[in-house]
C-alpha cells in the first residue's frame, strides 16, 4: 500500500514541502491540514499594500506547481493533538487522520499579553482575516495605538498614517526595530516615522486598557493615557506546538530539528518554516528559529526531500544545511533589505550614507561579517549576499 503523508500547516512552508516530496519522487497521498479556510497565500503584504488597498486573499495566493494538483486540502480545522507512536493526528472538528510520514508546518501566532481591560478593539495581525478586521479601524479621525516597535508594528504604523489615522507606538525598547537594525539605524528609522507624524513612547509598557465594552484609551506605566480607537498588539510570536505535546519532543523554542529538518529518528517526521529550530552552517550551526520570508521555502525543500528518503527506507541527505536568511520591509517610501543575521552582531558600522538617509550598514561578530542592511540601497547588496554565502 502506498504511503500517506500529512502536512500540518497550509502556509508557504507546507506547500513547498509538498512540492519537494513530489519532486523527490514520492507518489503516495498527501493531505495538507490548515487552520485557515484559504489556500497558501503571501503574508508580508498584510501589513503593507494589502492592508492599505484592501485584502483580497485570492490575489495573494501562491502559485502551486502542477505536481501537487492531486493534494487534498483540509482547511479550516487545525490539528489539536498528535500521537507519533500510533501515527495519528486529531483535528479540532474531531477528525482523526493517520500518517506514514508527517510534515510539521504549523508555524506561529501573535503573542497576546495578559493586560487588564476590555477585549474589543484589540487586534493582532497574522492572517488575512486579521487584516480585514483591522482595516476597518484605520481611517482619518481614528487613533491607533500600536504595541511593539518591530517590523510589523512599524509597517502597520506607516500604513495607518498613509490612511489618515493618528498613530502612537508604545514599546519597551529604546529604539524601533532595535534587535534587527541596532540603535543607530533604529534611531534613523524613528526619525523617518516621526517626520510622517508617528508618536513614539519608548521605554514604556501598557498598564491597562480603558473603556466599557470597547477599548477607548490605553494607560501606560508612567501614567500617560493615550486615546485609542484601535490597539494593535505586535509584541512577538508564539509557536503553535501545543498539539505536539506528549511525543517526547524538544519544544522549548519551536521544534528542534537536524540539518535534514528531521525531528525524530523514531518516526518519519520533519518540520519546516517558523516553527523549526534548525542549524545553519553559515552561522555557527547553532539551532535557531528564523522568522524570515524565505526560510519556509528553504526548509520546505530540504524537509520534503528528507521525508521522501525516509519513506523509501533510506537515510536523508546529511549535508549541512546552509541558507541565507533575508528580509525586506517597505515603510512609507523607504525600502529596507537585509541578508544574513544582523541580530548576531557585536559590532555595527554604517559604511555608506547616514542613518537618516540612504545607507548600507554592516553587522559583524568575532567571525566576521554576519549581516548587512540597506536602506534605499538594495541594488548594491548583491556582493554582500555572495560574501555571506562564502562564510
């Protein structure tokens, strides 16, 4: 009897893993399980152009290779439990599914903080549904309080200002986007936002939400009260690993995998995308989760090939995994792009331009260059990418 593969997670990583399985010669049944009702779609526009112009999920869907045209998609009901010994998955609707091979691609969700006050008016941004709901509040005369000054928070701030809403950003960090950019470039991006009318409350936290059934204002820890038509919580992420409990896995930060994206030698199970804590030969082989857009594709390709090998009774390719993390961000007219892992740097140097203008910033540690960020200089970053790939 032909083997059956379950892919839990209907995002980019799950799609790429399914395509890689077919590309590696797997001819058995593939079923993809997803918590959202939509086919795999592109998420980065949800905080930028799609949030501004309106969310049309069909326009955001990824193209799917003809090789996965026979894949079964079970959408709208997430996995809630698993038993690797019995090789079964349980869905929220009560369905039990069996597998011979499993791809874990359940990803992440926005972190919610336990803050007192009304729930109505508090929003997160991860799904198309989230963006549709949030868009209704980003209007002239409305005030958005954004918790968190990372990329999502700053991108939403830029979009909200473009739509005419007033914006306050509240964050504990000393500068926006501090970890990926560093203090100097973070300060430069703060100046850009302030030029566009964003109000920053840095080094501050939200004490409580005020209002009746709906949030009307936000109380900060220094006693400041900010009016709020809507609150956007952009304070990090949580891995969707609860359904994996009880299988003896390392779930301390996502899901630990090896270079082949294999989770366990006890069963043919691999993991991909934001949830996978994987080594990377380019950056010291320390297992890390990387929430960058290209990583689901890179890990999905490797995981699909590995799982196909395991299902044939063969060992997967044990070559070290080496992928170049990259991200980009559009905020107002400014375009940021990065290669590598700037967050590992112990030394940061602006080598061209200034933090307040177009610039290139190098990020290094004791091993040498570990990352680069360009602001409105993206065309000039190709040599840096090549250099980082040669680490």
